[in-house]
């Protein structure tokens, strides 16, 4: 979700709030407490938020009327007397629709307010060099098919793309592995979606950013982390204080073009010795002599590594060394609590981690390196599309009044 003032509840950081602004903030406070800790009794919500019981009851009724909260079985309050009725987020309420454009696939998933995936699909698609209108047309059809769910109301759409997004909202500035430059994905996709999807909020973001946010919301939850992932290229995202760090123009995280050997092979970006030339999936396949490997190349690498294929193991060791070298600079610079391997790297983590850990231990100077800080995301290659779906879910949880007014 864009880290802008518009993404925060009204009144935040803007001086004294109006009565309506205070109620909006308190609705978000109650919604957040239940989303994070539910099911909770009304008394527990009051104790946790500092609001009066009367105020909590009124706010809860408004959130229930809006379809955002639901009553559950009674929960113990720790006090003498009857247990209070439990409150939880409504699993039959609004949902987020996540879409993903990969170089060789399209994906979509529908996630409810609990963070549970209610429907999902991933289909092969040769998108490299594809005309944007054709790719987006296929994606729109996938979205329309998936969003047809009688129990849930889709409340927003977000799209993960393998490229730089911005500074114009919804525009892919450069996606080299797709061959796209300056493509207005948001506007173009909106015209292709059927109603009511066409009228919903629609966001576009880099796949690594959304993968990192999914990890924050559904995975390890580390508030300060470097999330590195691979598909056709290598992407990274920085989470600092629980928020995504985007950089001055929104282009932060281009780890794949950090030089690890300045005199190394040329990279399509114009530089030499970039990380992608050593640790990208294509580079690993080349090093293992598998350039012509068909099917799912990542799954193929994992199978061969598990069988002890020497060429594949050496290629993965080389990739792990290069990743550790590049990431050591990021760790020294921002001192994260975790380095997370996502995307294709999650499936290859068993063979990448040893060399990565050794390089980090040797090169991290700011403090002794904690081997436990290098982790594999449990979300795997689903991270970007899950993060896209969660953009809407988190927007509702963090500002439920905006959803109720939509």
C-alpha cells in the first residue's frame, strides 16, 4: 500500500482532530485490536485500547453493521462472571483481490479479512515481450472469474508487476523482463475489468514490494527486514519500522543491479558484474548447463539439487556467495532484524543459505551476525499475489471508516 498521508486515518499527524476525525481514528483502533488479537470480548477491547466500554460498544456496533466484525463464541475475560461474547473480523465480509503478472505466469487470489485465501489460481503465460493489452486482457478475465464468489464482496484490486512502478501512479516505468516501458497498467486494466470490479480502488506495485508486505502481514512479521526474491530478475524490498521504504522516486530495492564483481560479465542494464549475472535464475541455469531446461526451471533446479547433481549444487553455491556479498552491504547499512528469502529463492533456500550465511558472517561489520536472522519465507512464490490481495485487507483494517463510506 502506498506510504502516503492518504493511506492513514484522517486526523493522523494533522493537529487537533474533529469529532468525526476522532471517531474515524477510534474505529481504526478497535478494528486493529480485533484483527490483531481476536477473538476478543468488548471488555478486552476496551482494556487494550484505553477506550471506555460504552465507546467500544458503539464502535463495535458500527463495525458490525458495516460487515467488518462478527460475533464469535464467548471468550474468558479474566474477571469473575460470565465470559463476554467474542468479537472477530468477519470472514464473510469484504475481500481483497490480488493479481500478478509474471514473465511466465499470471496469478490471482481472493483473501478475506482474516488473511485466509478463499480462492486462488496460477496459470502459465508467456508474457515476455507480450503486448500489454493482450497480457492485461488475459489478467482481467482471470480476475473476473475469480472474483465471482457469492459469500464475499471484493472491495479492492491490486496488481503485482515485475518492474519499476512510478512515479506516475499505476504506471510501469520499466519492466525489462517483460519489455515494457511507460505502460499505464492501472488505467488500461480498469477499462478491461467488468463491473463492479472496474469501479473499485485499484493499485499497482512492484512484486518485490508486495512480497515483502505479505511477509510482514502473513509471514515472519519482522518490522525491520530486507526481503529478497527472484523470478526472472532479482528484487528486494526494505521494511523499516514496519513500513515499506520506497526511496525518493519509489525505485528502492534494485538489488539485482548491485555490483558484486565490478569487472564481471556485462548486464543488460549497461553495467558489469551485477548480482543478477551470478544469482538470477537464468544465471544459475547457465552455470549448471541447463539453459534449455523446459517446464518450471526453479522446481527443476530444486529436484536436481535434492538428487545431488554436482553442477547444480556448484551453481547454487556460487549464487549463494553472490547473494551474501550483495546483502552484506544492505545489512551493514540498515541493520535489519531479518533477511528473508522469498519467491523462487524460497524453494532453493536449502542450498543457498549455507554460502549466504558464511558471506554475511564474514562481511557484516556493524554487529556479530545472527545466523537465525536469515530465514526462508513460508509464502514462497505466492508472496507477491498474496501481498497484492492484502493491500485491500490492510486498507480496510487500518481505516474502516473509508470502506464504510465507499
